[in-house]
C-alpha cells in the first residue's frame, strides 16, 4: 500500500517543529528534509515510496507531546556551572559548560553533536570528534539547524559503543529519545534554552547586505 491518496498523519506546517526525526526514521526513503520560503525545515513526502508503516509518526515529538505539568508540580533540581578555562570562556556564550562536557566526552572516545555554520552560513547539526571541531559548535546561533541525518549518525555511534554528547533544542532532543527508543547508556543529552528561532532566509539576507557596508564578505558570525 502506498500513500498517494492517504499521506502519513504528520503535523501540518503550523505545528511541525522541523526536527527531522521522521526523515531519518522512514525505512523506505519516502521523506526528505526540505525548507520553505523562510528557510525553515520541514519533511517533504515522496508518496510513491511511502508504505504507511507509521515509523515517522512514532518518532514525532509533536504527535506525542506530553500534557503540560500542573502548576503545583515541584521544580526539578538545577545545577549551574562554568568552565575553568579562560580560553574556552572567551569563545563561549553561556559559561563554557558545553565545552567542558564535550571535551570530557572526547576523552572517553566519544563524539559530540551540536549546530555549526558551514561556509555559506547554513546551520546544520554536526558531529565533532576533535577539540578543534568543538569550537564550531560553541555559541548561540538563534537559528534552526538542519538535521542532516543526525539521528542515524548518533544511533550508529552508540551501537559502535562510543559515547555521545548531544546538545539540542527541546523538540529535537525529545525526537532523538523517541528515535532511539529511550535514553540508552552512553548518551548524554543537554537541551538548549529555546525562545523561538529567526528565519534562516532573513538571516542570510542580512549577511548578503553586510559587504555593501564593508569591504570583502562576511567570514564569521557570533551571537552575543
């Protein structure tokens, strides 16, 4: 059975978070990560490949969103920390705790997942396996990163016995846990504070305007 007449029940554009888990979860390659006019990611369906297996629905954090906790629920314990390295602190935006945990993971033979800009300032979820690679993951970006197969990449590393430290926005973090079928041993997951994200296309339009005010082109971006 294909989905030419009945596509899978996924959230529409007003509810989809663009986490990308459904794309990686589909065993038939029926979904791909696309972007809309504003640059936000969403799943695009190839109906001829869909077999209505519901794998995409099973990992969707929107379809399985938990009910809001009661206001009287006790607040969870919170911990605050900073990295002791001044060099790391200078290149970080929130105390360098991400870098400290990332370096700890590398020392254990693991990998780190976070968002990094490419040469064209496209933001993607990227795996780092060296201290130099972690530098690109530091700092706030205020954009939504493309998933680019990050869910499968994390699963492959964990199955190979390598620890993974993933720093993700809440919707993508929830999607990763659903994709993996729980929180497996070896996974350290941190959620970034999310206050909404800017349009990636608006950001690129801003960058395109910078060379008109200065010579050359924009080479880097850091949100402070």
